[in-house]
C-alpha cells in the first residue's frame, strides 16, 4: 500500500507544495478499516503546516483513488500523520559531523 500511496501522491505534492514530501510508512488497523499514512516534510515549519493542511484536504479523494487502485471491498479510512524520523536522522547526522570536525581539530592541535 505504501508503494501505491507514493505513486499517487508524490508527484501531486511536488506540484502543489513548496516543500519535499516523502511518504514513509502506512499502518493499517487490525480490522483494515483505518490506515495511517506517515509522511515527512523537508522544509520550514510553515511548509510542514501547509503540507498537513493539503493532505487532510485531499484525504477523501486519495481514499477513493486508493480504493479503485487496490480493488478491495472496503477502502480504509485514511489519516495522515507527520513522521519526524527523517528530520531527526538529519539532525543526528549533523551533530555527528560536528563532533567529527571537533575531534579532527583537537588532533591537529595535539600534533
């Protein structure tokens, strides 16, 4: 289902939003009635808010399109949820790079 969500939404988001939106995961309830689609946004807080509003605005249309694409009897009700994992990973990588640079500088001073 994640592949189908990506296929349906990544180009649409790219043309309608000013930030890069990536769909990271889909979580289905045990009875398959609800689907939570996790997404990440690279950009400022304003871009994240705009993406959230846009995705919630189009959720019913996305649900209908997924129902047609997946050809299942009952299409799960869709909810979008922000996933900070990519953003957090980038912050950690930046911190590790800073630590590495500091270590390199300290080694140069001790030589």
